[in-house]
């Protein structure tokens, strides 16, 4: 009985270590996506997962949305955040960083912009 608890404890510890190390092996963009999803409410996470699924199956929708946001003038910080997210979906972190910098220039106070910016620059 005593050894059974010890073995279960060791298995749990090794499981958590394995999960932690596999998280470290992810690229910075994937880590940022995971952290941003974990920090949202369950309703918002559900909405974003539906939106991500929709966009993942319709790449022309992604490009159409990106083009409409790029030509829009003047852009709000929310527009720049959306552009950042689209560039991340297109696996273009360089442009995503430029877009989030534009959002930060427009609104220095918002903590969500700051979170995205620092997650991208890890």
C-alpha cells in the first residue's frame, strides 16, 4: 500500500515534467497562443476556437479579412490586434510584431496589447 502511493506520486511527477518539457519545445508563437487562450474566459475561448476553426478551413477568408483590414483607414488598436492574429495564423511572426507595435503606439495603456507584444518577443 505504501509503495503504491509512492509509485503513483512518481508517475504524476514524471507526467508533469513531461508536459512542462513538451511545452518548452513548442515554438514561441505556439506558446503565446496557448498562454493567451488560457488567460481568457471560457466563453471567449469558445468563440476564438470557433473563429480559428472557421479561418483554418477557409484560407481565402483569412487573406480577404487581412486585405480589408490593411486597406482600412484609420486603423484602431483592435484592427492592429486582429492583423497581428491573422499574421500569426499565417505563420508570419515578423509582420505580427510590426502590427502589434502599431497597436501599442495607438494605445499605450491596454494590457492585452502589452501581453501580446511581450509574448511575441520571447
